[in-house]
């Protein structure tokens, strides 16, 4: 990514920017999804407290962000190991005050793979994301199975981790494909323990055919997401039957599909699990899915494949189409578990296929088609989840 000269100097030196969000931002709504309130007004941060927002830029951004977070570490509802994001040259953090003195964090990551044209645009993107995060209601209503409706509490967001792969055509043109992941988290208390609602937003991005070089096109081949419970023990924490979506396997003749919510949740506030192409008006887009319960309710993998476009004589890859998935897992932690904490590893992968027409000359001249596959680097990180309301006065 090419920065303007002044911005390049800022990147090299490390800039730590500090800003404070005031009440004006609390009324904005949005984000990866936008849950309706259904007459339930958003809950403002604790009176007298403000949202804390910091940005860190440059090769030392990870270390500076770690130092900043140490001051709030025991009060965070989401904890991550920033060393797992060591290649990031921009880290944005917004801490939203909660009742009881806790903070729900937004972690925002970017690097040269993220595709931003300048540092100014990157800062604007983070500010916009933080505004939406602050504007979301802290609580929404929902029910688990035959239990009474309960409050689901927002405990933070991770957005949006990006990796990329460059493809060079025979003419020397560069084409970039992207693998992007963001995650939102909620928690609720039940009779026997705590349920966490983990909502993934995974995007495999390719340029459209119109924006691709001459005689070249690329498509998303397959995407995968995986959620693994690391701690506590399998006796204390597990996904349980029916606590993830999608389940089983299937196929869709429509460009998008929605599976509804998990474990009997009946709510208008939490987002549905779903998947599909971003361009829904194109006819003939189809895909398949398969969900593998790898390790007895501790390790779930989602696979979306067969991303095709129907044609008169069969089908072809869905050239130039972006594919987005929103799988959901609902881990359960028994009461009595220290700190009611759960540690989860999340992983997202994206594979691509491309083809280009090349000339040749031998006894005669003509063209031939080359078809190859590639992958963007996988995204993988670990996150610790804490309910903020346990010690609430």
C-alpha cells in the first residue's frame, strides 16, 4: 500500500492518537449488522464516564497497545493476545463503559493487506466503526428453549482482521484477493450457567469481472470457519447439541440463505446465522455447506463450497462474486467455573480459483486458458470472554 509522504513518516515513527467519544455518538446505530431495538432504547454508558478511544500506528503499534490495555486488563470483557496480530501496523481500541466498572472493547486491526489508500481513510474507517459499536444497545431480549426470556449483554467486538494474496497476470497486472473476519459477542445468565453468543462475519473478497484485467477472472472457491473451546475443561464448557448454525449439510439454489438462531433463541435483537453472495440480484448463484462437529461439542468447523453460477450447459465458478458467511456458535459455561470465563480459538480461511487466457506461438499462433487455485493466509486468534454483570452491584 502506498502512503502519501507525510503519512509514511507517521507510520515509521509510531503515532498514538487519543480521542474521547462524547454523548453525541451514543445515538448512532449500525455495524456488521444492525439489530432493531423494538421499542427498547439503547442503554447509555455509565453516567459520568466516557468511551475511551485510542489508535496506534506503526511497527510498534502492538507493543504500545499492550501497554495501554494493561491499565484496564482486569476490567475487560474481551481479552486477546495482541502478539497474534503482530503484523498489524494500525490498531484501534474503543472501550465502552459498563455498569459495575467493566469495559466492553472494540478491537480494530489493519495492515498493508487491508487495502486502505491512506492513513486518513483508515482513521475515518475506525472512527466510523467505533461510532457504530458505541451506538449498539447494551442489552437485547432473548429466550433459550423453554426458559423465560432473558437479557443478552453485549461484551465487545473484534473488527476487521484482513489477510490478502496478490496474483500477477502474465501481462504483469496485480490482482488482490482478501480474507476478512470480524466477530461480535454477547452473554446471558441461565439457571445452570452462562451462554455466550458468538457471531462471525467472514468475507472472501475478489474484484468483479468488470474491474479485472483483460483475459483474467477470479472467484471464491471455498471458505471455512472453525471455533474451538480451549478452556475451561470439557466438563465445565461445551457447545452442546444444537448450539451452532448452520448444522449438518445442504445446498442453496438462492444466492443467500438464513438459518435462524440457535438453541431455541427467540429474539429480534441478535443477528441470524446466514451465508451468501453479496450480489443477490445475479441469477443462478448457488453454494453448498457442511458443518463438522469435530470433537464432541468442543470443536466446530463450517465449510462453504461449490460456489458456482449456473449456465446453459452446466455451471462455472462464480467469477467476480464476493462471498460472506455469518456462522454462529453458542458455548455454555457451567456455574462455579472460575470467573465464568471461556477461552475460544477462532479461525477463518478462504480459497480462490482464477483463470487467464494467454497467447502462444509455435507452428501457428493462438491462445490457451490457464486455471489455478490460491489461498489468502488464514486468520487465527484466541479470545477470552467474561460476563460483565456477575459482579454488578
